[in-house]
């Protein structure tokens, strides 16, 4: 019976060490991202990346799955890059951007958007960029 007590003690000790290391890494990442505010901008950037990839998905034969023929891929990439750069610089209206991204996901997760819908979406995400004067920069 004494061997079992030692075994449990080692398991608990190992578990505590792993939990402490995990918590330390989590705290460091949280601070590195800039706390709560930094986390929000990081999550917005990740959502932009996912939606851009969703919109620009190609089949193995090179055909576009969701990108309308009327809009060049470079124009879409350029628009996403502008919004992404503003997000990294904390110059976007996150509430509006989040609303627009969720709306896109709910509408076009399984369907292909029309050219007019993509143009409207790209214009909407462009309007979330705040001017440098409005953010004090």
C-alpha cells in the first residue's frame, strides 16, 4: 500500500508542475498580446485571415470556389491587407468589423457570394478603418 501513496504523490506533483508551467506560458502570451485589448485585435486579425482564405479558396484544378469572376484576387488580397494592417495598428472599429465578419460567415459559409455582395463586403470592411486623427496617432 505504501507504493500506491508514492505513486499518487508523484502524479499529483507532476500535474501541479504541468499546470504551473501552463499558467506561466498563458500569462506570458496574454501580456505579449497586450492584455484584453490586444487579444481582441489579435482575434480580429485571425478572423480576417480565415475569411480571406475562405473567399480565395481554389480547387485543385485552379478554379475559384467562392471568389466571383468580376473581382481580381489581388484586389481582394490588397483590401484585406489594408484592413489587417489597420487592425495590427489598432486603428479599426472592432465592433463593426466583428459584426461584418460574422455576417459574412453566416451568409456565405456554404454558398458562393455574388460579385456585388463581395464588393459590398470589401467596402464595408474598408469603412471599419479609423483615421489616424481619430485614434490620436
